[in-house]
């Protein structure tokens, strides 16, 4: 059985505490982190890409920014060198 998650959680390694970091309206299928900027990108079946700032408050529920895409997100990859976020969606968009 495959489980799909709608929520993001933050684990503080020093303290071991877990907090809800945010949600999407449907399954989150891809997560990428950009180390230089501290941004986390999530791709969801709700047809959005969320941009989360990991330095923000630990109790946020919506992304810092959101981008609508034509179909469900299946995969993402980030190119630090070219400063690109590549998003693969259903329907070959």
C-alpha cells in the first residue's frame, strides 16, 4: 500500500520535537531543498508547487509562495548551478 502525505513536518534534531510545518490540499509527491537559499519546494497532486521558507515560524500552514501548474506534480529537481526548478507533471507538461 502506498501512502501519500498531505502534511509537512519539521523535526528539530537537537530537541527531538516534531511540529506541523504546512499542508497541501492533496498528496505531496515531491520535495526538494535548496541549501543556498534555505527554501523548500513541494510538488503536489493538488496541481501546485509550494515554496516554503524554513527560517520562518515553525507553525505555518500555507506556503510562502505557490505556483499553479497544469496537472498533478510527480517529480521535481533543482539545479543550483542554473538556478532552475524542474517540475514533471501528469500529461507531460
